[in-house]
C-alpha cells in the first residue's frame, strides 16, 4: 500500500511543551498525544487523541499516556472490522470503561488510587465520509469542513460546577462525555489541550479564533510531505515554548494540526 493511500492525503504536525509552572516546580509535562492514520474496513481514518493529566493528580503524566495509548489501541482494533460510520456512543462508553478498568488495575498494583491518574481526553476521528469527536474534560478539537471558510468547534471544553474545574476519565461514578458525529468531510483540524484554550478560543461566543488556525496550518497546506511532518512538528514545539506563548499561559501545551490535500 503506497504512502498516499496510507495517509489518505493527510499532512500533520504534532507537538507538546512543558509549562513554565512545571519547569519551576520540577514537574514533568503531564500532557500526552498520539496521531496516526488507521485503516478501517473501507477507508483511511485520521485519528488524533490528546490527553491532559490533572494538575492535582500525582501520577497525571502516566494517566494521560495511558489514556492515549489505550484509546488508540481500542480504536485501531474496532476499525479493523468496522467502518467509522458504524461507530456509536455506546461503543465509546465501552472503551472508556476499559480504560477505567485498566487504570484501576494499575492503581491497585502500585498501591495508589484511580484518581491519582486523572486525565482528560479529546479524540477526533476523521474519514473521507464523516467525522466523530468524543471528548471528556477540557481541551478541544476545532475543524474546518470541506467547502467552508469558517472553523467549527464541535465540542466545547467542559466546565465543571466550580471555576477552573472539569471532568476526568477517572471520575466516579462516571465522567461527562460529549459525543459528536456527522457526515461532513474535514479538510483542516486542530486538537489541543487546555494549555492554549485562552489563546485560540473565543469564550464569549464559543467560537474558534480563525486567524490563528488559518496561520498555523498554512505551512502544512504548502507542504508536499505526506504523513507527520517532523520539521514542522519541531517548529511547532519551538512555538509552544516561545515567550509569546509562555507569557500568556504557564500550563503544559499540546497542539496537533492537520491538513487534507
């Protein structure tokens, strides 16, 4: 299978950066992300998962990594025998239960609690014939559909009952899940953790800051390199670590950008 077939024309860049507050306190980056094109029974699916470990959880960085690796494994296994159009919210809940059980077992073995691994999850699955986004907590996925100039925010970051609170995949009795699916074809996307929310989302009208996303995907749109672009991923990390970003947020930051050509 040729490279263009494998990637379905996707070019993307992915990076994460340790927050300055974590640098000062000696904490590791608690974000994690995975991005990959997967083969379903009838088409290629671009899969992106971003997870942010809770700052209050002492094993947050393990939690976010476990969420991403576990979800990607479950998604890959599902698509090996199904099309994306068959995916329903009930199956996503089964995946969430599997992740929660895995984390519970890990906590039991290490003498810790499941809440010590608390983490969010934003997952975007995009194919030729549709899109599925499922979302627990803050962070977001922003997309531009084929034929549109505007960017859409299908799932807004979840705000808990109190300020600066959200929901995590480890929450009891269960987390708050947002599941969105449609039959529209995405040609641009961005998936990110809450570290850059205030820089890229307009909370007043719940919209994307379109100039930012248009500017950030331009290098990918001009690139002829299919798949993950490593030079642009390195440049994206440098941007996330730059003073212009870190002066506005001291949190960990993750951003995955993609263009379909």
